[in-house]
């Protein structure tokens, strides 16, 4: 029986690290206190991003510390309410479309995005449910296939067509239901015209995309892009609506007590503890 001894050292910031790989040794424990925004249900140590985050500087320390160990240049990504963390080191500085009509890490319907005040509603985008059969707008996560594309047999231009009628009907039905609920906010004294502007804009884009799918035959690639665009516009509009109706009061009302973490939301990426706390509660 062989004996394996793990060589470790304490880095300049007091973290225990492997002497060979220099990776942090994470010690897991469960406390009896309630979770907070700075707790880590999931944690990952990452080393390099393909783009610069203004509030994240890992170049302050270089070389070796007083004990001849390298200064850590890595950073930790943690989440108090996600069991999996996307590997954002595989992200790209360029946002490019994929063959499935989506934008990889840059697609807010697939991955959390970096938080910006101008798109304050994106953390409230709904995640794909584990059971789509229970979701009334499951079509918004449907992956379009070429078999869903019906060619226009009477056209003099080859290769154009539309999506299956049942898929189109589901998109239009979901759009009408969300639009009807959104219109009720026009007469709600709690909201100003400006506060409803993002919701109106997303609904307008949703309308345009469903009309295009219904009335404008295209080739498969353009149909795919219009279809996934329709899905994004719906989920963005729904996020705007949900923020106004469910989560806005939690931010401005100090009397709202801590509520259970909602793991059905996409969330966001941030280097700010203040924003993380705000999003958590």
C-alpha cells in the first residue's frame, strides 16, 4: 500500500494551495446559518478571461512572495444558488452566431450575462425548466430543426418556406397572452411611460418576428434566425414584465423580508458584492 502525501503551502492571501499545480484547495463545510449572497453553493477557480473586466484586476501582484511562492493570478467564481457554473474562460470577446441560431455564452437565454445597469432586467430572464411539459410557453426553448421547415412548393424561388403551423401558433398564442398582460400596465399608476419602455420595445420586436414567420417565406437559415430571435424577444419581454410585477418591489421596499432563492431565474455575473446581494434578495 503506497502512501500519498499532498504537498501544500499557504499563499500570500492565506489560502491553502497545492505545491505542484498551485491550485487552491477548497475546503467544504456546511454551517447551520441561513445562506447569504456571499456563500458558495458552487465555486470554480479560473485563471484567464479572453476579455478585460474593468472592475476585475488580477495583475496587481507578480513574481514570488516572501516565501518564494508565486502570487495567485486566478480568481474565484461563486454562486449561492446554482449547482453549476458556466466556464466563462471559454467565452469570447466576439459574439458570434452558432449553427443552432443562438449566440453561445453571449446569449442571455443560455447563460448569465455580466450585469449592466442599462439591461437591469436580464438577470430576471427565465431559465429553461427541467420539465418543459409543465411550462405554458415551452416553445420558447424549442430547438428548431430542418424537419420543422416546410418548403413553399408554389414559389418560383427554391429553398424558401415557413416553420410548421403548430409551432407558429404556439409562438403567436404566447405573444398574445403576454401582450395582453403588459397592456394592463399602461393604466397602472405605479408605472411611468419610461419604466414601461423596455417592455414595449421587446414586445414590438416580438410582434415583428412572429409576423415575419407567419407572412414572409425565407430560406431555412433566415427562418432559424428569426425563430430564435422571436424566442429571445419573448423571454426578454417576460423578464421586463416579471421585474415590474414581482421583483421591483423587493428592491425598493425595505419591509420585504428575505425570500427563498428563486433558482428559475438566469441571474447575472458581477464583481460587485453590493449587486450580488441585491440580486440574491
